[in-house]
């Protein structure tokens, strides 16, 4: 009797486990796509596109150009995603065609007329966003006082977050974060650094574009964009080789 009851209990347990596994499989099948999944949206109309533009200006680069990375996503899908265009759409920045390297369109380009302009071409029509070229940092470190001098933003551009990374052959200081100011100077903490090392100055500027450019726009056209939304991140970086005294 005890044996029959045990077998019956065991069979019930197996049935319950099978039911749970079946339910889990159904839930897994209904899960949303993974973050950053490449998708093919029904439409690539500019008003449905979310753009993330990264401008990477490494002042130590020998070609004198900046790296451009442009990621497209659709706002018709709730989950984070990115798009590789398959219906003849093209992307250019300052006349240079960007190549898709999953998950972004990318190229190295030079500034033209003091700015970077990226064009999304769809069905023969061009839609543009533009960002002014930021001034080169051109940092100089005074060895007697360790005051860092750099070229600050100008012509109405907002001041941006800055970061100083310092190191020698054996030690790396904690990053020094501050907001750039109109004076273009910052006191550097040497700490225990000595001998040959380096200093890296980084400026990161964020510029969201909002609003839709239409024929009725009469106010702040520079902030209007034909896209669903645009976030521009402009990073400038310069490295100095330093002898810490």
C-alpha cells in the first residue's frame, strides 16, 4: 500500500514538473527581444527614428579627422534596438558615406565650414542634423605649478564635463572630474606621481535635439529635427606625455 501511494505521489510530482516547465517555455517564447537587437521596422520614416550620434575627436590622431558613429533605432518598438537599412537608405557625414559596422554606421571625417552635418537619405530625400565643431583642447601643463591650461568652449557653446586622468610608470591617480570654465585652467593634483608618465584631458558634451522641423516652424529652427529624437555626444580627448617632478 505504501509502495502504491509513493508511486502515485511520484507520478503527480512528474506531472507538476512537466506543467511548470511547459509554462516557463511559453513565457520564454513571449519574452521581448534582447536589448539592442537588430530589427527591420515596417517603416524608416525619419519621424519614427531615434538617432544617437557620437563624435569622437582624438587630438593625437595623425589623420586630423574625427570618428563618427551614428546609431539608428525605431520608436515603434518599445525595447532598445538598432537598424541596418535594407531598402536603399544611405547615410553621409560631410560628404563621406558611412559604413554599417553592427550596431552603428561609422566613418572618419573632417569638419566642413566649422561643423559636422550628417544626412540620412531615404527615397531620394535628404534629412539632416548638424553639430558645430568643438575647439581643440590643446592642453599645456605648467610643471612648476601643475596648472593645466586648455582652450575652453566659445561662440555660445555650453561648458561641458571634463576629466583629467594622470599616471606614471607605477601609479594611476583617481580620475579628476570637473566642469570646464571660461578661464580654461585647472589645478592638477600630482599626488605621489614621479618620473615619466602621462596626462589625458577629456571633454564630453551632450546635446539633445528635440522638436520636429516642419514648414510651420518659426522659433528655434536650430533645435528642430525631422527625426523622432536625436542625442549627440561629442568627446574631445588629448594626451600629454609628462615628467612629474
